[in-house]
């Protein structure tokens, strides 16, 4: 979009290098780990959808629909529609069951009124809006020397950074709940649970990388603002 980005940012763009490296590693890690355990089936043959349903029932949740969704690793829980969407609901792989349990963890968070999830859900609209207008405002401000645009761009981008930071405890807590639920329901063996932990840890790295990238981008914008 902005072909003159490196020129406008100058040496400040190097601030992003650690986050870029972490993001590349995180994507490699989650893909390779998921692919490895997608080939390993659970001993009892439980599918991802069955595991999610069992966990929800164990938590006393009966009003969440379990649905399929297209794409790879596109699994998610929609707190507004109370729908748990799985990319491979009929898979009996350790990877698919682990991811399904993680999404069920989000449903449990929602049912129990977990505050970080409620906060994240509440700020989604303004965070999305902020991320869309932040950089255009910032660079227009740089090009035409409008200090107010630069400031508003940074403030708008701060909302996106806040969203990524709030996401971290939400995701880590969902994974913790998933591991506890899988152990309590005996849906997987202890050996398989170790594999689930690997899958969920790899997935968590992508959120850490996203938060690091957002935070360093904000630092870069502030650095450019100071220099100009």
C-alpha cells in the first residue's frame, strides 16, 4: 500500500526485525506441530466434535452449537452466536481434538463470565476500526506534516495493540481449561495429552508473535514521531 514505507520509516523499521523472526518461527512451529499430530489418532477414537460436546456437557453448557467451518486451523468460538466452529470436526487426530478442546475452553470462559474474554469481545469493533485507519492517518500525517493525523494514527493503532495484549491471557487460559477438561474426562491418554500440550503451545506462539509485532510497530511509530 505504501511503497515509500522503508524511506518514511528510516532505521526505525529495524525495530520490527525480532517480531518478524518470531512470527516466521511461530507459523512454522504451529504448522509443523499440527501436521505431525494430525497423523496420530486418539486411542479411543473420539472425534473433535465429540470431544468438544463432552467437554461442554461436563461444564454444564448445553446452548452452544458445534458446527463445521472451511479452512485449515480456522477453528473458533463465537461468543455472540454461541457457536463453536471446527475445521475438521470428524477427525480423531490428537491435533484436532486438542484444538476442539481449546475452543470449548473459550465457551466455558464465556459461560463463566471470564472478564478478559468479555473485554476482548467488547473492544473488537473499535480495535478493528482503529487498525484500519491507524496507518493511513499516520502516513498522511507524515507526508503532509499534519501533526494531529500522526497523533490520531498512533492512538488508533494503540487500540489494536491493546486487543492483542488482552488476547494473550484469553488464549492461555482456554488452553489451560482444555488440558484440565481432557484429563478429567479421560478423552485422551496421558501420552496423548502431552501431544495436545505441544499443539496448544505452538498455537499460543502465534498470539505471542502477534502481540510482539503490534507492540513493536507501536514503538516504531512513536520513534518516527519523535524523530520528525
